[in-house]
C-alpha cells in the first residue's frame, strides 16, 4: 500500500525564522508526483509546491523549498522567513504517475508566533 | 474566475435525512474530485470525474453515498439516509489536467448529522 507519513503533528516557529516540515512516503513506483498543500483556518486547501519525481532539482516557490531525497523517500518542506500568514495545517501528498488519486498525509499544524 | 464554489458552507441535519452537497468547478477544468476530511481518517478521495464521467468511485464508503455530474459546471454529492458517522468536512476540487497538476479546492461543506 502507498502511504504518506508526517511525523510532526504540531510545529511552531517565530516570525522571520526558518522551519522544516518532514514527510516520508512509501511506494514501489518509480514515477510519481509530490505536493505540499496548505490549509489555513479558512479551510480552503491551497497548493504550496509540487515536485516531479523524475526531476532531481528541488522545487522552490519564493520562501518555500523542498528537500527531495528519492532514495530515502523523503520530501521535506522548508519555509524561510516565516510569516504570520503561514500559520496553517500543511499536508504532504503523493500521487503515482498513472493515476489521479492523491494520497494525503495526516498533516502538520504550524503556528507562527510574532 | 471565482474559484471552486461549494454550497452550503454548513449543514446540520437529522439522522435519516437526505443531504445534498453542491459544487461548481472552475470553468474549463476537466477534472472534479470529491474529498472527505475527518479527524480520524484525514483526507480521503471519495470519487472523481473526468469530462463529467465518473472514473473512480472506490472511495465512496457505502451505497448511501452517490455523486453526479450532469454537466461541466455542476456536481452533487448525496447521502441518503445520513448517519452521525457521516459528519465531516466535504471538499470539492477541480483541476485542468488531473490531480497530477494543481487541484483547486472549494472552501468545503461542514456536515453535522445529529
């Protein structure tokens, strides 16, 4: 079975600091996609960043970057210069190349303090 | 575009009643997904459509659940009869080229069955 594990239920960080959220996944597939989605208190899920497994270069989106370690099946999210608006639940998600079924982790609740 | 629109935002109903959740996807998106979010099970894919055709409904928990997409701009998720264990937040999402690309989520419907 394909699974996504987020081992940190809660994290906190001070504004302007850097925080890293962990994610590991289990699959026998070689081609797949990985995502980080953010769910703020408004409840609406928003895509933060996307990584294609066949690309060795780590994806970046402004203050958000990933550390993708394919052999270790690890996909961590680094948030630099944290802002109060980053306070949210963050979900790691995985999808095999030939399907449209996203598999989500259990989420990490991030609190950014002033 | 106004994004994915779900209605109602909140629904409280009595056990045994029929509940209908509604979704309007982003115009031009060929894929529509229904998810359920609970504390116990996290985010689960219930069913998804491609070009109004149901592709995979293996996540639909029971025959009490049904989903339709009569046209490209409207979908419904119906629960009949509803049970307290159906209480959850139900999300609709749409995407242009499937879940491997960015999925745009609605704000969800919080369903409470008493």
